[in-house]
């Protein structure tokens, strides 16, 4: 008898034909599934059942995917969320990531690509659970679970991507992280658009860390970034 964990996937998708195809595909890959057809029901099921991963459409009746995820992220920072969307604007994509989505898949898509992304997100969760969650860097305390950066009485709440980038930097203090590896870790894609997004997040993190002169995020030209902590990682 197998003791392998069956991960629970909550799918929130109002297009019923597509929803049935996705559910059949997931169950064929040995996932347990939950199904909702609007954002309000999706939110209720998420809070009641606490699935291992959420797959959600953006455009839905009663409550859209963005509003649903925004409410979820008030209490749950870690469950991976994959958005499905027919919308193609960069603004929508960035907004979804800022709310706390971990990945996007544009419609139409191949079912095999969906499965690959779901498994990659779940593998990342497993890796993160075995990773130090709280870091002392210079005069800051960085809690990668609550996504907060604290110095004295001042606390910054980080977005999902700011949190993930800083965590990678903290795990590799004084060592260079290649830009390409960061891009593939965060977005599974090293396009020029994602490179520009990464530069923007690095700029914000530098501002957050600027109150401690012993900390620097250095751009190693043509290679990547490294977090330099002159006082050491304590």
C-alpha cells in the first residue's frame, strides 16, 4: 500500500467544460481535487479545506480571481497559487503577482504544461519547508514566512516576489546568484520583460535595506546579484 501523499488541488474555474478537463487531468496524475465555479465559492472552499495548491481563473462571477486571492493572502502567505487567464496585458500579470500569485498560465494552454507548473510549485513548497525561515542580516530580521523585514520598530511587508528574491539572496550571502537562475526560479522564463521586473524588485529591496550601511545588494555586471553583509550573517 502506497504511503505517498496525495496533494489536494482546488480548481476555481467558471468555464465548466474546461474545468472538467482540468479535473480529469489532475486526477489522472494522482492529485485529489476540489472544484468551484465562482470566486465566492472558491474562497469558502479554500478556507474550509485548506488545499495544497490553488488554481484559479481571473475572470469569474460573484468574485473575480484577483479579489479572491487578495482575501486569501490576508491569512495565508504560503499556499501556492496559479492563475489561469485569457487576459494578456502586462498590467494584469503584474497585478496578480503583486497580490501574491506564484505563477500564471495563459489560455489556451496544454494540460501537460499545467501539470508541470503545478508539480514545480509543490516542489518549491517542499524545498522551502526545509529552508531556514527567519534570517538575521545586519540590523534587520527577515521572516520569509510572514514576508516581513523588521528593524527596530520599523517593519516592511514584502510582496511575494520581493520576499522570494530576498530569501534567495539571504541563502547565498556574499555569493553571486545568476540572473538567469533567479528568473527561471521565479517565472520559469528569462525573457527581457522579466529581467526588467527583477531589476525593479532589486531596486525596491535596496531601498528597504538602506537604513543599514553594512548591507548592499551588488550588481555583478553581466552575471547577477549578491547580498553583501559586512557584519556577517548572524
